[in-house]
C-alpha cells in the first residue's frame, strides 16, 4: 500500500506537469495565422518615421518601409495619404472612414502603426483627447510630442486613462527640450506613461553626446529617433549610414541594452530625401548586426548578401538592393539544414511565371521526392494543387490571395514537427498535418500525387531552396528563425 500510495502521489505531480509541458508546446504562439515581426533583438522594435519619406505620400512611405523588411511605423501629422487623394492627410483629425482606410493599407503591407508625432498636445483637454482618441483607434502605443510644461498634469491623466504613452521629443537647441535635464524636470513625479523620445541626431547638433543623454534619462526612455551624423556639434550636420558617423551607434545600443530598454526605434533619415533607401538599407543591416549580438531573438537572414552560405552556380542568382534575383541556370539552396522553423519572405513573379520554395529537402540530387514545395505562381497551373500557395501536388490553399504579377507577396511558412502552416498576404492558406499522408502517391482525399514517399515519412529536416522554373522571379526580406 505504501508503494502504491507513493506512486499515486508521484503521478499526481507528474501528470499535470507533463500536460503543462505538452500544452505549452502546443500553445506557443507561432505565426500560424499571421505574419511575424522579425526583429533581431528580443524586445526591440525597429521601424521608420514616415518623415524620412516626406517627399512622398504616406502610402508610398509605407511601401518603402515594407521594402526594408521593417514592421513598425511612426506617422507624423500632415503627410498626404496618396497621390490619388492628395488633399487627405495623415492626421489625427481625419475622418473615421479615412482611419479605416489607413488601417487597411497598413495591414496589406504587414505593418503596424506604433507611434505618432511630433504632434501638439496643449493644455486643452478637448484638443488632447482628440489626439488620444485617434491613437486608441489606430492602435498607437506612443504619442511623441513637445508639450508646454503646464500641460503635463492633464497629459499624465489622459495617459493613464487611455493606457497610451507620451514621449517628449528633443529638437535642437534652442527648442524647449533640447537639454535632457529639462525632460527630466517635467517627468519628475509623473507616472511611467510619461518619458522621453530620444533623438540622437538632434542631441548631437546641440553638442550633447547621445550616450551621456541616455544615461541621464535612464528609466524614462520610451522610444528613440535613431540617427548617425557626419559631424558632432554642428547644426548643419547631416545623416549618414549608421556606424559610419560620429554618433557611435554601437555604444548607444549597448547603453540601451544595459538599461534593459524595451521599446521602439524609428529611423528618421533626413538626407538625400528623394533617394535615401540605398543609405537606409545598410543602416538597418548595421543595426541588426549590433543588436543581434546583444540579445538575439533568433531571427536571421536566410542568405548572406554575398551568397557565401548558398549553394548555386555562379551568376544564376544575385543580391542587389536587398532583392534576390533569378537569372536562370540553377536552383539556389541553403548550405545549412533546417527542421522546425519559421521562414518569412516576400516574392514577386513576372507574368505567367512559376517557381517554388522547397524546404526540409533531404537529398539535393532527388529534391522532388525528398522535399516539400510551397508553390510560387502568378495564379494557377490549372489544378488546385498547383495554385500559388499550394503544397505542391498535395494540398491546395484555403483561398486565393496572390497579388498580380509585378507586385510583392508575403509568405510565412511555419514548420513544427508534423505541422505545416502557410500565411500569405495576411491570410492563413495552409494548415497541414503531414501524418495524414500515409501512402506514397496518395493524398488523404484519395487523389494521386507524384511522390515516391508518403508525406508522413518525408525528412523532418533538410535544405531550403528556391526553384528555377525558367521564368523571372524575385525574393526579398528572407528571414528565418529556428524553433
């Protein structure tokens, strides 16, 4: 009896623990029905202030931000929304209908509006509430402003009511908040919802070293406008590629990491306004290299820009301006093998083009029968198993959401043991259980497929590759996270 009682007590503890582990594994939030934010530092969000692209409309700015592989946006008041309707502005006074349109435009690009500013927050409750109501409806977490000092009692009350932060921005001297000491003064005795939006470039123009400013503001830093300038202490200094200027971006990020800062960085690149992407792209790469070394989230680029970690014939694929381009003559494969992972990327096809993404490919000499393919296609090859988004010859997509040739589409492919999920352009289109494919050459619905191996017996780890099917195809922002 004692032994039985002992075993019973042990089981009382072990069974719930085992169930908890099992449930935890199943309940881990994976991007099976949405696109992920593939930030490389666990807890930081790198995005862009739309003011970087103020020579363009807000929707054009969103396209540029998305092209960088970023997921977060800070809007500023007054930018024209679109070339079709230039009178409509991105501003907190816009109509509810326009607000919904903006949400849709963000969603189709996989972007989230995180911050809004620099906006006026006067000591007037009605005017402030209009900004806060807008922020709440749009899902904005932080309002960036330079309010008058007598407005902070009102602002703090609204921050706590709406659960929205206000970050005090610093324009250069002689603006009111150019000195961090002034920011600290107005933050004193205020709630955690009040803090600083540190603009590193404007500190430099005011003769303040960014790291010293960050140390003074420790505990009050909510968000950052990150810049690197060609000169220190010169109000005419201009932005340069991060890591090449006088700001010491590496030291800035190290200090924020030391402070356990968990927030948003907005790129605010105020130089070469009409064509700044060639300078912003390497800035993002530099940030990611430094940030990933501090506290890696697990996200990384699938291929190096020089393709040294790829397998393909020379000249068949190239990387330029962040885009992997097919030139014909070979597939491109990873050198590493991947088993359980999240693969996030964008692709674009030419008219009538066909391609595919292979994964868990066990044998490159027999990739068709040892790998799984997600179809990349303009529309369809005439069969449900050949549609864009299909698991080729095995499972059709739940819906057709591919964009026309020449437009960028986004895929998130999640593999976890026997489960495969595909999200395309914000919609889940595949939820597949490999264990249901029990016969070679057969699908669970009784239809035939071409494979010599039952899908349940396919390798659970292998190479990832992009298909050469004879037509132009492009990929960008190809990121992977092993699970």
